[in-house]
């Protein structure tokens, strides 16, 4: 038997490097500068709750972290410093939609709620649905098992009092 020219020869199989980045890398690269800002602000607010001290000291600690340069620094500054300065007002706004005293919230969920409430109040360039969704994503990534559901429920009830026209325009009218 001889090899005929019509018979294709099997080419050696070489391992090719994957063209897709690993899942974590892809997610990390796809993360927006604003999402990173929220994550860094969350870390700072968590630290502030557990070890209350000057916001500038916490800020300096957060800014030393790897990847900080990739975040939206202006948004981070607004969230961290705004939430610390206005924590009492944010708690007062949230309180009527909580099923427990703020002292009984986990520090992560408390900080996420501050971020969501702050964005709903002060960051009008962020649509209310985005503010809520980003808070939910923070809670999923850093909070307890079902903490994101709690955050979603509280902020969904808070939004109409802070952005009534935007919420009314986005939600379907009740059927009568």
C-alpha cells in the first residue's frame, strides 16, 4: 500500500493559546471606571464603620490599593466623602424602608445602601435603575447570600421618594 496524493495527512495538533482571556480577567477588564469607584468607596465605607477615623486617612489607604488608578476618581471621592459626611441623613432616608434598626445591618449592606441612596439623591446623571442595579451588584459581590435582595427592596422603595418623576415615567401605570 502506498500513500496516494488524495489522502490528506493528519496535521500535528499543537496547543494554541486561547484567544479569550480567563473569565476573571474578562470580567475585570469589562468593569467600568464607575463600578470600580463604587467598589473602592464600599471598601472605604466598610473600613470607616469598623474603625471610625478621619475620612482622609481611609481615603489614603484606599488610594494605595492596586487598580485604584482605573477607577473614576471623582465619583469615588463623591461617594466616599459624601456618604461619610451625610451618613445620618442617608440613614434617615433609608430608615422608613428598613425592617430593622440600622445598627443591625451588616456593615457591607449598610455601606451599599448608603452608596445607592447617595447616588439616588446626588448623582442625577446616573439613572435610578442603574443606581439600584449597581448597588445590587455590589451586594452580590461583597455581601451576604441574600443581601442583594434586601438592598434591591429597600432602594426600590426609596427611589420614588427621591426621584418621583423618573420612577413614574419608567413604571407602568397601575391598572384599574
